[in-house]
C-alpha cells in the first residue's frame, strides 16, 4: 500500500505532486484546469480533481513521480 501526502504549497515537499503531474501530462493552455482556477473559473478542488483524474499511467510510473517530489 502507498499513501501520497502533498501539501500543495511546497512546505512538506520540494515539488508539489499536482505540478509534477501537469508537467508530465500537460493540458493545452486553453484546457488547463489549474489556469482556470487561477482565473477564477474553477474551484481549487475542481481543478485538482480534473488534474488527478486525467492521470493515465502505470503504477510504477506514478510511484516514480511521487518519489521525485523531494
């Protein structure tokens, strides 16, 4: 079993998990949920939900991404 702990502002980890996800599997600029949050068009939770639900990869790849949070 694995547990992901992310604080979303880099105080507990060097890199935020959701930012690493956005870099690995980028959205087009007009579809980026985080940019829509920043623009006030989505809530924080809506944006993060869309980012996380879009992850399509193997467990090993996801664990490797988690390991790169620092």
